[in-house]
C-alpha cells in the first residue's frame, strides 16, 4: 500500500535563501539563483559538496537551466532534476526534494525556484484542438471570469475581493524579498488601473524575476554535519543553535 | 454577394441546429458515456477516457446562459512582427476594451469567447445568450467569426 510522507523518515528544512523578487532586469538568471543557493548553504552552515541532489523549479527559462547555474558551485557529479509545473514549479521542486530525503535516497537535498519573464509557447496551443478566442483570454481574464462567477454565487462585492490585495500588500511591505513592498489602502487598490473585469493592476501578480532556495535534510545528516541539532525532538535547545531547523509535513494537528 | 468565409470552420457552422435554426451551431462531441463536450476531439473523453469512435460529432445549439463576464481593459497582441513585404493580416486583431463571457450552452458545455452588442444591463449572470457571426475581415474577403450576444 502506498505510504504518505509522514510514514517515511522525518525531513527538516535546514537552510533558506532568496534573491529578492523584482521587475525584469539585466541580471542573468544564474545570478538570481546562485545567491539564493549560497545564502541557503550559509544559513544551514554546510558546504555545497554536502548537498546530494538538486531539484530546480522553473517555468520560463528553457531546457536544462540548472546545469548551467549549479556548475558555478563546483563540480560534485550529483544528480539534478528540472521541474516545470507552471506557477507551482518551485513548490513541486520542494516536494520532490522532501520525498527523496524522506525515502532515504538522499540525506541532504536542494530545492531552488528561479525564473525570469520570458515568452514560451504554452502547450495547449499545440494540442491540435482549436478554441474560440483563447488569444483574447490571458490568465488575468481567466481569473476575472472566475472572480465574477464567485462574486455572483456568493454575493461578494469587488471591495471584498480587493481586501485580499490589501492584506497581501501589507504582508509584502514586511518582506524584504517581496516584489511589491508597499502597503496599499483599499482606495488605492480599487482606484488602480483597470485590467480585466473588476480586477485592477494592484490585484494582479506582477511579472518579475527572483529566486528562492531551500535545503532539506534528514536527522542523520543534521547529526553528521552538525547542523543546529537543538531543534530535533528530545534535545534541549543550545545557545546559538540553528532555529531554522523545522520538520516538514507535520502530522495533522501538530 | 458570396457567402462569407468562416474563420474557424472546425469549431462552428453558420447553419443552426433543428432546435435553434436561427443561430450558428457549435461543433461539439458526445461520448458513449453521455458526456457532451466542445470542441469535438477524438483523443479521449475527459470524463471516462473512451476514445476513437466512442466520441461522435454533435451540433450544439448557439443558445446558452451567461455565467460570468469580464470587460478586458488591457490587451497585448502577440502576433509576430510582420516581415517586410508580408501580406497584412486578413483578420482584425482584438483591441481592448472588449468583453469576454463564459456561456453555459443549453446542450451542456461551457464556452468562453468575445461578447458583442452588450451593455452593463444585459451582463448579469443568468442572462440568456445566443451565438452570432460577425465580420472580422480586414480586406476585400468577407470573413466571419463567432461571438455571443444577449438574446432578445
């Protein structure tokens, strides 16, 4: 019978790093991803050769983006896998790094999401099945239609939906890695440039670039590499311990 | 005057169905399992997975109900830059603002396409909609494409 992740051995996040999200710039993607990975390695206080496998999530960079980036960390001959899963590419990369460590195939695995805006032909246009007007229906209109349907079904007003953006911008203002770091009032959100349906510019994702890296590890690796063991179950916290060590996929209710 | 060319002949026809003869019909399919879909394809049923001859063409009437709409204010045409000496496009590009609707056809499937001749009053979800062909050609050749509009 299939197992779920919590039936396997525990997986811990031991290091995280970012290149902030921002509008498209001349920075090559390599210099978005590498600083994020180096920051995650420093955060975990481990070296690149300690990483046994890498999962690179990217939607728009093109084939085999990871190899051309990771080689600048030094040749280790370790496996790397690219994950394209549309908007969920980075989180899918994280999931697979966790599965590999949980299964015992690796003790330390890297998940990195890195992207820059770029034009790729979406696969549905190559299915050979036509459509009435998909050239006129970009993602923001897809979501505008869903918003309109939701609003009609649940009696929700445009300002109710705009409050989601108010909350998101408030959070962004607290996050030095966010693309948008300015708090916005409801009036600013609603009074912004109209995009599609009731959605205004500040309610739509900015299209930009950036990177995020996560290093996950087994308990064995944490002990062997001396990664802040204080947070492991049954240990007392020591001074200067690494507080980022967090178990992934807690059992429900924990 | 000659009959105008239909822009996407694989998707719809000027001729209506027996039930709704006055509006263009859409070229859908019906699976042996009963699922009705648009557009026609024989790759495999999206409900049960049956393939090939289990999927048969069926004309869907050009009548339905609006379930959502969105006025689009920004639109970038992604047409490749015309090469020097290339013929101009035969069909008008979409120019914002325009309105997209989701229409649940009375025969089952939901389609999304451009709406024409509508105003805010007619755009409430639940509005009855009908298909119509509109002229989209840029030159001498008469070309028509499918749109939906409020039923009168």
